[in-house]
């Protein structure tokens, strides 16, 4: 599992953390399975550095094994990041009970003091950016096509079958995880938005990743389901070309894939 991580006095921080925990307990935690902090410590060898498999702006991800033998990805969110707390709440609210072969499953969560942890199924073949774009693994066109088709099925489920619909808002190569047979799973729903059936768009703060943002969303903050479709189109170009969505040129300025592929 990949993730996109982190003063006040000790007493103020502790107080705010406790209040936040109580608020979360009352509103959201019943939506998903609770996993004890002690079990997660054992699962990750006390969050040992050797268990670390990812790190990003909102937290650190560890590989672990639960007492039932299931391998999991354990995302410990930053204790000081407001965005980390927002991601925790968003993921529980949007995908706690969502199941689909092409979506990473949220297995459970843990709130322990100021620690907020999300526990996902472990997807063993890393992400598209590392497998295809980073390590330059020679994937044949059949596998590349299957990755595109599986991702499309996951998006179609979010956009058409769920009520309310879900807009992911951060479809990109690093958020598409690959199983042993390279079947794709969409992960990281920390920026996702619920999208009721009876509205045409949502006016919201702009969030996502440069190079994947739909122009109408990036310029005006008008979010629709089409924003994910645009990002998916960029992802397809990456998979076909083996190039990243954006890269710095000799002058340090970013050059986007769409500018030189299309």
C-alpha cells in the first residue's frame, strides 16, 4: 500500500487529540472494524523501520501481519497534520463498507491517544509508478491493457454503482496498486468526495496531483466525475508510453506529458 506526512505545548496537543478522538469515536468509528494498537504493534514489529514500505505527506505505511495471519498495510497518519486527520475521516466515511475487486479494501482502523491508523489489505506488487515507470519492468501489452481495464472497472463502480457516487480526486500511477498477477486496485481515498445523484458539480478547494488535474477543475474548482476520467486518461498515456505525467526540464520548469505526447 502506498501513501501520498508532519507545536503547541504538550498539554494543549494532548487535549486536542483527546477531543478529536472522542469526536471520531462518536461519529465514524462504528463504520469500520476496530483493531487494537497492541495488535498493530505486534503486526509491524513495533513499527520497526524494516517494516516500512512507504512514506508521504500525511504519514508512514508499514507492512504487517495480523494475528489471523493476514498481511496488511498499516498507515500511521501524522499526529500533527490537520490534513492527516482529514484523510483519516474521509477514508472511513467513503470506503469503510465498499468492496470491489479493483479497489483496495479498508480492513479497519485504530485510534490510540493521538495516533490515528488505517489498516488496508496488502497489495504485494507495489504501484504502477514503481513497477512500470520506476523499475522499467518489461510489461507486455496484455498486462498493460489489463491494468487499464481493471482501473476503469474500479472507477466505473465508484462513479456509477455506488450511491452516493464517489469522486476519487487523485487518480495517478502511485495510487494504482498491483497484485501478484498485476491486477490493479485503486487506493488512497484521502481526497475523495461523495457526489450525490442530484447535483451537476461541487465547488471545492483544488486538490490532487499536478499533471493529472482536469483543466476545468484546476482553474475553477468545479469538481465533477469527469475530473477522475481526465486523470485516468493521463494514467493511460503513462502506461502506454512508459513516461511520467510531468518532469522537470533543463531549466527546472515542469513539462507535462500531455504537452509532448498529444
